[in-house]
């Protein structure tokens, strides 16, 4: 394998790991009260999801639409695969001496399975929007201002993703007002984190350029041609 192939496998591995973790932990809701009485209610999935934003932008930058679409389709397939495995696991009774009994296991992963189903829809829509907006901004700015296409694509795509997945995962279990509140706070959090990750994007960009050498420029140019 050459350097660009190794890099693609590494980025894909990080992306898929963060994505699956976000799905499996998304059933846990957390509340953060940084301003006294005002509370941010979010899903635990907000911790690994920013990693997927970062990796998506990096793959976009070096491998173009085809590269990130391939990873996106693999991600969607792995979400469905995880759902099928969880569905099978929940049908198998726990041993009497198991430290985790069926009720606890099913309470956690049964809800995760519903979130996974919602996420397949939201994830695919969000990723397609992210890819399109990223390359539209890249074209309009003539490949300048990496921060603008990175944050801009996240700003638009996560507006859709943050609400679609919650409606599918929690509709009927939470009040509509609660779902809207969680969606809004998730979206605000994701956008703030995406903005804060901008320096890290430039750092990763520098590390990759150093690793790839002259090949980096060729890959970025090729990615521009494949918009």
C-alpha cells in the first residue's frame, strides 16, 4: 500500500469507529447547565460525532466526492449491520450468572437500535448535504479558506441531521417540545464544536501534507477536478 492508501484506510477507520460509538451511546441523555437555570439537554452521541465532522472534511479535501461518498455508504452499511447484530443479541437470553441481565441490556441497546434506524436516514441525508455544500463553497472560494467550507458544510448539514434523528428515535417517548429543545441544543453544540475544531483541521492538514509530501498537492488538485 502506498501512503495515500494507508491514509485513506486510517481516516476511514477513525470515521467508522466514531460513527458507531455515537450510535451506540446516543440513547443516553445528558444535561449541562453552564448558565445557571438554563440547561442544555443533549445525547451522549455529541461526544464522538465531532470527530466524524473533522474526518469528513479531511477526506473531502484529499479524496474528493467519490472518496467521501464511498466512506459514507460504508458508514450507513455499518450502522445497519450494528442494528442487526444488536437485534440478534437481544433475542438471546442472558445466563443466570451474567453481570448484565436482559432487562438492563435491552433497555440500553433496545433504545440504541431505534436511534440507529433513525440515524441511517438522518446520517445519509446529512452527509450528502455536507459533501455538496463543502464542494460548492470550495468551488466558489477557489479552494481558499478551508475554515469556511469546513464550518459552513457542518452548519447546514447538521441542521437537518440534529432534528431528523431525534424525531425518529424519540417521537412518542418524549414530548414534542423536549425533542425540539434537544435538537436545538445538539445543533448549537455541534456547530460550536465544529468551529472550535477549525485550528485542529489546519493542524491535521499540515501533518498530512508533511506525510504525503509532493503527493498532497496532486491529491488536492485531483479532488478539485472530481467535484
